[in-house]
C-alpha cells in the first residue's frame, strides 16, 4: 500500500532553482512561522518551496427574514468555523479560488514554511515548468476524488481510517514501524475534515490504537504500521 506519496515519488521541478532565484530577485518569496496565515488571493499561483501549507475553508451561509420594510440576514455558520481541506507539501502548487459563499484560506502548518507566488502569465517564460504545474494539479484533483469517496462512507470510523490512509499515502515518511505523517494534526482538524467532532475523533483514535491499526511515531505523530518496501522509490 505504501508509498504512493507524491512527496516521495515526484521528481523536483526541472527548473525549480531558476524559479527560486527569480522569486528572490522579484520579492515573490516569503517564509512563515507555524500557523501564520499566508496572504493569498484568486488569480495567483503559489508554490510551496519548503515546509507544508494547510488549506481551510469557511461556508458563510445565511437565511433572509424579510418583511416589506427590511431584510434581516442571519449567519448559519460563524466565521471562525474552519473546515480542514488538506495539505500542500514542498514542491507542490496551490491556488485559492473565490466562490461565494465559500472562502478558502492557507496557513503555514510547520515553522519555516516558504512560499513563492507568481501570476499565471509568468509561466510563459518556462513552458516546461507550466506543464509540471498542470500535472501536479491533475494529481491533486485525483486525490480529492479519493477523499470524496472516503467521506461518503457511512461509519465515522471508516471515514477516519480512509482519511488517515490517504494523508499518509500522500505525505508519509518511512520509519521502522511503518509510515507516519511528518507533521502534527489535531483531533479537531481531523474532525472538521471527516464531518465529525473532536470528542468522537479522540474516542475513535483510541480504539484504532488499541487494535494496532495506528501507532504513534516520535512526538505523537500518526503512524500506520506496515512493512518497509525494498526501495522508497519502488
């Protein structure tokens, strides 16, 4: 089962060093601390040079209570209720799409996360790099389809196992015990991703540990036990 990770298998962009140098020269590169919000807007292309970016979403839905003289709008979801939408690892692109009533945001998930930003027409200077970016987005789209399939599971524990498996297949690193997610993820973030609550996730994670389905690696990182492959690139 492991690894199918793009982080493990994807080769570096062939012109990555040129892009990095260009970004430095044009002040299109910035490093963020853990949980710092990354300023972003639609129409720009973002590249994670180092670290990991956490994507979240808000749904600002409302109901209109109308009369002949006034309209009252009542929010159904508070602005601070964020849903975890996934990670973007080093060497991968992302973009922020504006679609009312939904809003997307990005945060540095680990310290020293470095992000480069470009306009799409900047890629005209590097046609091969543009193809690499589009291929990376195609891969991300395929992973999202698998994520949606996982979220369609009726039982919460099945959604949880499927979600953790997809994350570790995508970003996992090898250890003596198996493969582990190399950055922390809170039970509240997991709950928002699979449509559950922090309390339920905590209870189910305990069950999975008791059954040996998941273990901990290092400082509480989530690990899925499994045999080491002959080669990480195999």
